[in-house]
C-alpha cells in the first residue's frame, strides 16, 4: 500500500493532467476516505483552508505541525496551486522524492528481514531439533 501523501500527490497530478483543478484532485483523494493520520488531518486542513478567514488560516498552519517535512512541502505546493500558481513541475518532483523515500524504506526493511527471520528459527525450530537429537541419545545412555 502506498503512503497517503504519495496517493494525494498522484491524485492532484492526475487531475491537473486531465485539465481539472487542484480542488478536484483534493476531492478525489478525500473521497477515498482513508483513515491514516495524514488523511484525517488533511481533510481538516482542507476544511480550514477553504473558509478563507484569518483565524482558520492560522489554525491550518498550526495543523501543519502534525505533518512531516515532506508532507508539509506537499501542502505548501497545494496551497500555492490553490492560489493560482503553476505547480505541475513541483508535484512531479515531490512525487519522485516520495517514491525514492519509499524505495529506501523498502530496502531498509528487506535488509533486516534475514535477521528477523532467524528469531523463530532460534526460538522454536532449533530447540525442537535438539530435543529430537538429545532424547534418543539420553535413552541410549540410560540403557
């Protein structure tokens, strides 16, 4: 499953490429009804940004503290796009960075996988093999 921020980036980029607005891309993402922390906070952020009052904008900026640096960068690009600036190149760059982060995360997890798989071997399989070997030997010694 891809991260929600990457999914948002792709939804907005697809909306822009199909000649639709950034708001449409945001709505497509919100309609997915994802329940991860990023998606829940993003829905609240979109609601606050949409009201255009100064109080809501300051609360929206406080809400961005819940996001990591990459997600905040994406929100800044989206905010600039909603203000009418061109963001297509920035979205493609952010998407490639998200993909690189995901690949690095996958590489980190696959590097530790052999060590994690040795834990059941040492805890369960090795003692069972030792019991199978030692019990007959003890029986022979008892005779």
